[in-house]
C-alpha cells in the first residue's frame, strides 16, 4: 500500500486487489479536485492501476463543471497515461447522491469510445467486485 493524504483526500493503492482508492474527506475546491485526480493519476501510472474506487460519501458531489473536467480533460489524460490498461472508475456515493450523479453522468458524458467505463455504486463491495472484474 502506498498512502498519500491531505486534509481533503486520502489516496492509496492496494496491490493485493490491484485497485487504487481515492477517498475524499470533505468538499473540495476546484483546485483541490484537480490536484486530487492528478495525484491519483501519478500513483496509477506508477502502479499501472486503471481501476479506481472514488469515495464521494464524505465529500458529496463535485460541481458539474468539475465533473465535466473529469469526463473530458482528465479522462483523456487517463487514457494517455495508461493506454494498455483496463480503465474503470467506480464512484461510491450515498443513495441520494447516486440518484443525482447517474443522470448527470448520462447528460455530461458525451465523449464516445474513451475506453474508460464509469459506474456509480452505493455499496463498496459491489464496486470493488466490478473493478476487479476489469483486472482480469
């Protein structure tokens, strides 16, 4: 495990599961949001980790502009950084936020064939199972 922590997020990689964990600790500013994803991408590139569990339960949802940044700019960087790796992002949210995030993703995710699957979960075990099924 390679932990990295700030006051707004905790980042770790579990080699036994081959999963990267990005756990937000509080609402983040747009700059913190981008810095958190970039730090995660650096660790992912080092570990060749394309499957991420992103825990939003303590943070809540990002502003739609920040989500759009993830879906467009960050996802392109993710693909360049890990071109031969299966890329999956599992967002772990509260049930209420899942009901908001799913349609928001459908509305904002307009880029086809990015090679990165994104799903929303309200329980950690199904999220981990889906992520690990991409590590085969």
